[in-house]
């Protein structure tokens, strides 16, 4: 969908990711986020709105709506197969009756589980990229719904949980490859963790057992 207010929400999610230092940012991005961190929440929204308003002129919004429509059509072709498969992989129901994908001009493309939204790249996404984007983010929705608490109970830090959550998207390459157009590459620095998850999954084909093995690995690596 096309919604400037939700685009602004994604920029604020980016700001939180920067504040938490979950992954590296460029010098340009860091300079911008440092300016935003000095502002009140209301001023942050005004700052971002001033930056992006021009992208939502009537003529540009018409083009964005065409892109959003194409992405929705493409998603409808795979949605039932994907939901059926993600439930099988996790051995748990997909409990969300509706999740909105919004085009964004942010540096990164986040999500908000309670609000049931995720962001997609308005610059690089074709309808093929849009479906890949959706499959990646919906894996996160399942993780937060069913496994966030498990990780917290195991004493993992917020960063460790983030690393695990992002690395589990390697399963898209193993179980959803025919529904996607590109490999899910993950973040730099997660190569070893993704390999641990891949090997555990191929051994157990069970999400809970794979997660347990992953948590053991992360704890040992942290101690080392």
C-alpha cells in the first residue's frame, strides 16, 4: 500500500534500529539519525515529513499506487501456498488475518508486529521483489509471536535475539525457494550462525529443535 504516515513510521523504526546499533550504518545515515535523536517525537515526525513530502505529490503517488497494485497481485498468487508452508515449518498456525505492506523510502525496511505492518523498498522493489520482501518479514512475525519469549527466558540479550531472528530467514532458501525470485542473503556477520541453523534444520526439520541448537551455539560463542 501507499501511505506517507506509515512510511514515516518505518523511518522511525530505522531510527530505533540505529539507536540499538543492531547493524552498521553509513556515515551519512549516522549523521541524519544523530540529528533526529536530539528531537522530540513530534519534531522527529515533522523532520521526516519535510524530507519525504515531495515523493507523495499527486503524480508520483499515482505511480506508487501502480507498483503497490502489481505487488499485491503477485502476492495473491503465492499467499495460500506460503501461509500453508510457513505453518508447516513452524508447526504453528499463522494467526494474522491481515498484515499490511507499505512502500517506504527509508534506509532500511522494518516492521511492527502489534500494528501488523511491514515496509518494502519503494525504489528497488518490482512485484517480484515485493513478494520476496513479504516472505522475509512474515518469518519475523512468526518468530516474535512464538519464539521471542523463549529466547528471553534463555537469558539472551536483545542483540543476540535480533541476530537469531534475522539468521532464521535462511530457511527461506531451504523451504520456500520456489516461491521466491532471489536468495535470502542475510546480514554480514551472520554467515556462521546461518550455517548452524541450516545444518540443524536439515538434521531435525523441526523449528523448536533447530532453535534450541541455535541458542546453545549463540551462548557458547558469547562466552568464548
